């Protein structure tokens, strides 16, 4: 990557809270115009990572650069160039959509024609113009997230940090939200988003898988799906619970997880095979391409075993 194009750089970034290591030696580079997704279970360190990158938390070790500025040495310069949208809805419920936007524009020092043109563009982009006079507290969950995003964008940030922005939002609103992000990236914005939704991770240019504070894999969604040397199988069995228990106890099995009416199995082909595992009882094995969720679970199980 061209050094001038790197918008987020973390080097040996760690954060400890007493005996708990929330983030462990993160190294990461994110170029301009990329949507980067950080994916992991609850408590994995996603929010801690975002807060460290934004300068809202001080690292125990390591350093962060955002938009060419050291976060610790030049916090004001960084704040002027980033937008941060937290998990919780942080706007004023008694104010209308337009009043919230005007308030945040004043906070950012955006006034006059520039403010009016940007507000009009954001309202059109998010299809929120018909609701500009509605109180924020009376908006749906998806509309609240759109309003929060618009307020975050009012000062033309170069980097946008979103912490689980669509958590609890309906599928249609989630799709609309991602359509907006794609448009922003076309305009040159860099987006760092945390999510627990693996289908959303598929929409990112690159994905980082984090577990217990450690970045365990980072690549494009397509590359991650084909990165494991283990083979993935769909297993049908009359008694899934019993079959899963037997498979988990078998040598060479990395992970076995329920998926609808079947099981998804990862196995080490150097140590076992469907033929050997078929001896556990009646079961049908079918080789499949793993989903990103399958890969993530298998990677976590390998980390736990190691």
C-alpha cells in the first residue's frame, strides 16, 4: 500500500483494564476509500478498538495514526477529520430531524450556504427529507440511525467510525444504510465499521476477525472463505444433538455447529475423512463451500484449541 493512502494505521495497539486485556497488540493498515469491517462476538474488543482509534481511550501500549495524524499527539486535528457514531442513539429526542442537524452543524462550526447545501444533500441521500419536521424520538430505529449518520457527516469527515450501526435495525433499513455507505465511499470517505452480522461483513472490502482482543485473521471476505486448509461439510443426521456430540469427540474434527436442520462440520483432511466419521452412526456428508460465519466459528474453535 502507498503510505500516503493509509488513513488508519495501528501499531502494536493494546489496551488493558486491570488484569483484562481488551485489545492485544493490534497491527492494522486501512487505505483511503475502503470499507473495513471488524467482526467478532460480544466482548471480543470491537468497541474498545474503535474508541482507541478515535482517541476516546488511551492505549496501554502502541500508537495510532488517523488521516496522517498521531492520535495521541494531535487529538484536535484527528477529531476534525473523523466522524464517530456510537452504538447508542445519542441525539435529542425532543428536537426534530432538522433541528438536530442544525444543532450539530453549529457544534462543528458549519454555517451558511455550505451547511444548507450539505443538509439538503444528506436528506436526499438518506430519503429523510419528508421527515425533517418529525421529532427524533418518534422515528423508527432505522430512521434514527440515518439521522445519527447525517449528524456525524455534517463536518465533511475523511474517516467514518461506526460501532455496530445497524444493531437491532430491521433488514430493509440495514440494506438502505449500507447503500448510503457505498455512496459515501464513492465520494472518497474511508469507513471503519464494527458488526456482529456476518452478512454485513460480506459487504466490506476487507474484514478483520477479532476474538478475545486478538485479531485472528484479516482479508477480503472471498479470501477468508477459501483460506482454511480444513474441509467443510454439511451433515444430515436423524439425531443432530447426538451426532454433534460424537463428531466433536472424534479426532481431526475442528468444529461442528448447527445450521438450520443440518450441521456444518470442519475437519482436518490429514487426520480424518467423512468415511471414517461415518462410523459414528447414520449420517450423510456433503462437501460445501463455507460461509464467512462458518469460517469465523472454525477459526475461533482453532484458537481455543491452541
